[in-house]
C-alpha cells in the first residue's frame, strides 16, 4: 500500500471527488466547540465554495421567489394562508439578507 501525505486528499477511486483531510476542517475559531462555524452547518471553505451559487441566487432572487410562490399556490391551493405579496416580502427579504451577508 502506498503511503499518503497527511494533507493529501483521500479518494476511494478516480471518479469520486477527493475528501479533504480533517486538518482542513479545523479552525482556531472552532477549537472550543469543535463544530462548523456558520449556522453550525458550514465550514469557511464550504461557504466559499457556495459563493458562486449564492451570487446566482441573489441575481435571480425575484424570479426564484415568484416561482416558489407559484409552487406554494399550486400545492396549497385555496388553503394557503399567505397572499403573494406577503409571501414575497417574507422570503425575498430574508433570502436577500442571507445571500448578501
């Protein structure tokens, strides 16, 4: 078996995405908690990898929320509780804030 450097990516086969070594997931900011830094779900490098996607979401946010409302109306029909304007205000405002932070 070939010896692997401590910081080298680990892969099961050539078709899989490399798994980052544990040292990449460690941050001095996390030393006390041991968990991900953002929303207790995401590491710094994962948030950086999401940046292009979040930019696209931010650029097309109005279209996305409009589509979501159409799906909401289709799914809940006459039993829905939010008018389109309320739905848009809630989701657009919160998503705009979270994708721009």
